[in-house]
C-alpha cells in the first residue's frame, strides 16, 4: 500500500489519463433479506447469497439476475479492483433498490437501510470504497433530509434515477432537490432506470440496449430545453451514466431543431450544445469510436471514469 493508501495494479493506459483511477459508476447490492425487501411489497428486492461466491438479485420470489460476491462482499470487490487497476470505486446501489414506487413513509426507512449497508461495506476499505446514497425522491422533503444525513455519515454524493414516474428531472420538485444538492455541494450521479416502452423491449435486453440510452438522453435534454439548467445553480455537479446515453450522438439534431423551430427554443435561450459545460458524463460507452465522440463533444474535462462494475454489461477494463 502506498502513501495514499491505494494498492497498485492499475493499467498504464488508464492511469495515464486518470490518476488515481477513480471509478464513479460501480454498483453494490447489500445483503438484504427477503423479509427486509418485503417492506417494499411482495415484489420487494432482496439478495440471495448461495454461499459459493454467487447469488441472485431477487424480486419477491423471482430470480432477477445472477450475480457474484463482488456485489456485496468488500474483499471480493477490492480484489476485482486490484485486478483491473482501479484505485477507488464510488459505489451506488443497484437501481432496482431505488424504491421510488413505494409510499414515502416506507421508502424513507428503506433508503436509510440501504445507506447504512453501504457505509458498512465501504468501512472495510475506507480509502478504496466510497458510497453514494440513495433517497426517497418521490418525496423531496424526505429526500433532502436523507441526503443531508447521509453526507454527514460519510457518503460522498447521491445516486438518483433519471425520472420518478412521469416526472423528468426538470419537474419543479426534482429541480428543488437538485438545487438543494448544489447548495450543499453534494455531487449527483444520475442513472437510467425503469425504461420507456417496456412492452416493445421485452426481449434480448432491448431495455438495456435502447431504453437506457434513451432515458439518459431524455433526462439531459429535458433539463436543457425546459430551461431547468437556467434555474439551477451553476455550481451543481451532476454526472450522467453511460456517457449520457444517446444524447451526445444526437446533439447535432437538437441544435438543428433549436435553430429552426421556435417551439424547441421557447424555454431554452441558448443552443443545446452550449449546456455541455453544465454537467459531466461517465466513460462507460464500450467502444473507442464512441469514447472519441464523447471527448470531442463534451471535452475530456467533462468525462469521469465509469465502468458499471460488477454487472455483466459493465466494462471489465474501464476506460480502455
Ligand atoms: Co449502472
């Protein structure tokens, strides 16, 4: 362990760009019993640990996704980080745990449970694992209270979904939460979840491959075109997962529409491309060509390393 408390093994390619190598997009799913998960209803999420280094993310009685111990065991997680040259992971709960559909009176203690488990997991490696909290975003007063508590307990930011039901991030209550985060200097990481048009994307992981990039695209563009970024404090630090989804590739389309149609620019005083200086994206785009486009559009100072580890759709060697 070196002076900064970080063990080595990082790849030369990544460490030449990011030093230390901090992965801001990595998930955990804490040990949650079926009884604890049931507080969110009969389809509440919980973790089945099969005792052999593997397990299942469960939704009620149904197997949701096979997983391995790096999702909940800090020793296994850090071993994987060493293998792939990651110094620090900023970990966030699997979006399945958001609990946004629940009654706020249930969702608030649920968020507290997940946030406690995150602190416990990261405590084993305080220099390597740093937690992002989750909040009951369907109730912004409770969400503000939870993020304040979590930050006081050692969380380093907040992880939110890109929408709550039919409300995008430009919804006045969502803007109030984001403003609260800006005022408190609290970084925000936005993850797509509960993807659109599920009835047309029910096979072949289309919800992940099409729905998720579209959700991130919608989240960013809704903040831009509604003028929400004009109302939000300029010092808000907000990062979108998966390179911002399809936003970057389609930004020219939005700019063209802004110039040609008054209804596109009605609430947005500047071309959409000027707002890239208001947010960050992660690097989890999975191809050299996409990463080059991301750098060209966002600028390399707006891109944070993200892997989506340890999920199978994550990058095994982040940023490479
Ligand atoms: Co993710």
